């Protein structure tokens, strides 16, 4: 039985989850949830028992000094709550963890147990895949679900993938069997510059999450980080004629494939996002003070900073980066076999 002492009744809660590992190319998905947690000052109220789900020879604990005391941070999955203020306040339950090493069914059942106890209305799972997509174009983000009704009402794709999957795919199916509405959002990361961080892909995921939930997310310095990242990759690619030629080939393929997508509907979506962001000081994009919601804090929690981006690797094998393999064609949807970044 899950006991949630100190967590008040939530308002229209939606659970947003991301997992480091195979489903997280460029750390784009886990960084997106970390951004939400940081900008809206999330309060950690629970953590899954690391002993149950992790092989510590694969995901090793870290030792650090707190003053004169040595402490250990164990690899795990933590849950936090943020309250988004405005005319119609609502709560987000954030899940950020590492893809478990074992007992995936029990792991998903435990997450669903929290969702049930908290009255979660929908679960949104963020992921990132390696794909044949150029870094110079907008990051493709696909939304998929296993629920035909949800696909129809929220303009999502109904997943048809068959093949190896990661914890994102398993949790998606667990939600379906439990009758919990669930959506997966997948960002495509260029496989030739897959080293984390990738702020452009993180920004794309957050923009799509805004559209899905009808929220305005404070982005902080993320747009500027995304621009700086692209300029840096532009400069590195320009130094190698073969890489530059390859990027041009991807650009041509992408532009040709997306020509029919330059529709009035797509333009309208971008205009709506612009209007939401005009008044950055207005309601709907800020959390209440932490004193308004006395959530329990897990003082053992920590946040790791992703390493700096590295030079794009010419001739990089598609099977590198934890078994991620991009699709042969530019991605038109979250093919989960190539999706699990």
C-alpha cells in the first residue's frame, strides 16, 4: 500500500515522466523534466527503493561530501509535485529516474500505484530517439498513444511499432492495460551529434508538452542555449566537408518530406504558441510559493549536470550510444525500435 503523507489533494493532476538511458538520446527527455522541476520548484515526496530495480554495477551510486560528512546518492526514480498557478491552477506530478535494470513490470505497477493514489488523469512520457534529422531544422516531435480514442481526440498517432522497446514503451502499455490515458512524446536527435546535452531537442519537447496540456512553461535560458548549441554544431560541421555535405543531404530529404506539412494548421499552431508567450508575466505559467503546498522533500535527492556537447563524429556507428539505432529514413513518427534513444 502506498501512503502519501503530507501530499494534499491535487488539482487536475497530470503525470510527466522521463527516464535516463536507452530512451533519452542527448539527455533531451530527462533534461526536460529536470527543467520543469527546477523552474517550478518541485517538491520531492517519494522515491522508489533502489534495491528493487537497479543493478549497482551498471548504475553505480555516487559518494559526495556534505560539509564534513560523506553521503551516498543511490540511482533511483523520484517523484515530485509542482503546482501551476493562474486562472485554472493544476498540478503536475514529475517522475525522473534511470531506466531500471530489472523487474520492469513491478516498476511500472508501482508508478501506476502512485498515479492511482494521486488521482492522476493522464500520464505523459517523454523520450528522445536518434534519427536521420539535420540539426539545422526544427526538431521533429511525434506524439503517440495506444488508445484509439485518445489518438482521435488529441490528434496523436496510434502506435504500430513492433520490436525491442525500453521502459517508455513498457510503461505506455502498462498504462493502456490499467485503463490510464497515456501519451508518449518523442523528439528526434541527429545521430551525428548525439552527445548530451541537446537543448534544442529539450526545448522542442517542452513546446509540444505546452500544446498538449495547454500550459505556458517558463523556458528561462533554454531558447538561448538552443541557439548557441546550433551555432556551435554549425561551426564544427563547417570544418569538415564530408559532414557538411551529409547535413545538406539530410536537409534536402527533410524539406522534401515536409513540404506538404506547411499547412494552415501548422502555421496556426505556431501562432497560438506565440500568443501564449507574448505576456510572459501573465497567469498560467508560474507556480505558487512552496508554502502553499506542504509537499514532503527528499533531502537525499540531487541533480546531475549533463556534460558539455562534443564535436560531431564523422562516420559514427548507428549502433553506438546504448544500442540506439536511427531509422533508415527521416523520422515521420516515433518508431520505437529506433525511438529508444
